C-alpha cells in the first residue's frame, strides 16, 4: 500500500508516526490558542471555533481536489498521492450523512471538553472504549469479548479516581471540570457511533470504490460535517457571530490559531490513517495509548497547568486499562506457532 518513490516504507512509517503525534500535540495547542483568543470557555464562541476548524478542513480538501494532489505523503518524504474528486453519487452522499454527523459531533464535543479543561478533557477522552463497547453492543450487534468487558471497570475507575480532589482535612471529594466531563463523554459517544457508521458505510463496496480511497472519504466527511455544524452554530451562537467576525478581522492570534488548528486536525487524522492501516492491531493500540500520554504531558507543559496526584494516578490507571482492553484478546489467544503481529 505504501510502495512509491521516495523514502523507504519503514522510514516513511516512522515519520508518519512522528508527525501524527506532533500534529495531534500542535492541534491541542492551537485549539487552546483559538479558544483563548475568542475569550475562553465562557465567551459563547466555542461552537463557532469548532465549526470554523471544519471550515478550514473543507477549504483544504477543496484545494487538494483543485491541484489533484494530497501532500500528506510528503511528511514521510514520499511522493504525494493523486487525489481526484470522488465519483460519489447523491445517494452515496446521503448515506454518508450519519458518519459525517457523528464525526462532526465528536469534533465539536472534543473542542468543548478541551476548552473546559485541556488535561482532564484528555483523561475523559481516554475512556472511549467504554462507550465504544456499550454502543457496539446495543446498536451494531458487536459485543466485546468477556476479557474486554473485564477491563472496562479499570478504565472507569481511573477516570473516577482522576476526578477526586483531596481536601485540607485529608478527605476526598469529587471535583472536576463539568464541561470537560460531560462533553468528553459526549465526544466518546459520538466517536463510538462514528466507528460503527464508518464500518457500515465502507461495507458497501460500491460506495468505497466510488470514493476512491480513504483520503477522499475523509475529505467528504469533513465537508459534510462542516455543513451540518453551520446551522447548529447559528442556532446556538448566532447572536455572537458578528463579534467573532470582528475579532477574526483584527486578531492575528485568532487567525493563526484557527487556521493552524484546522490544518493540524486534518493532517494528523490523515497520518493516523496511513499509520494504522499498515501496522498490526497491537501496534495501533499501543500507539493510540501512548499518544494520549504524550499529548497530556505536552499540554501540561504548554498550558502551565499541573496534573494533581489524583489526576496522574487516575490517568495512569485509565490509560493502562485502555491498553489492556486493546491487547487482552491477543494476549488470551492460544499461542499458534510462527504468528506475529
């Protein structure tokens, strides 16, 4: 799949990993910067920032189709892929709406969660497998294995522990950013449905063929997602939109952070797809888990916020639970000779 001119595949894969992580870290940083520039979590412009980030993604996708090239492979020092406009029909686009809605919902909810508390938001987001297991079982008839179910309390326990705060008298009480918790769990729910909808859509070989690759499917998802978020943005924050436009005209920090967060979001997701497509399931799980830890450490450094001892322990427990959840089925499989991930 990765065969082409330029750097050897092994080098390209390593670079895709590096830039996927770096892109995710920078997205978190620029997203925080954009939210700060509009006045923080109480400004009433969070939904507008989330929507406009997808707007940047939509423009980037349109530019790629215009020049017929997708530059993402350049991050692996390889020749860019050709990217023609997909041959999707109107019916295909209608079938893609549920996926785009879930993707846009997951994105917007994440922006709210990270706006509430960038560090605690990440801890809550690490509990995604819990929601994926519930949604998969109820809506898509895909129940996790017994071993996986046994890992879920570890993840929930970790997030719960991270929500505790020690009082002066040594007693513990629940103290956390409500926005980060509510929207983090909402983002996890949307992400779980997104996974299910993506599976359903790509099971239709005709649609997959007309899309002509993951790159086009991702581009269309972002564009349709942007169109879906626009009316929601105007319904919820429409009265603040003139203020946003004024700020955007004059505030170079907002311009830079908004455009860069949108671009980083698009590119890191594409690089994640490249990476996870050619690595085994175990490597992918470990990579995803390590990414959470690295992003949290990076955001702690950037925002100057320090994780409490409870958050450190809780996130360690939750993230270890996620790793175990991802690997447990492979670990419990009877060993067959000569099989490698």
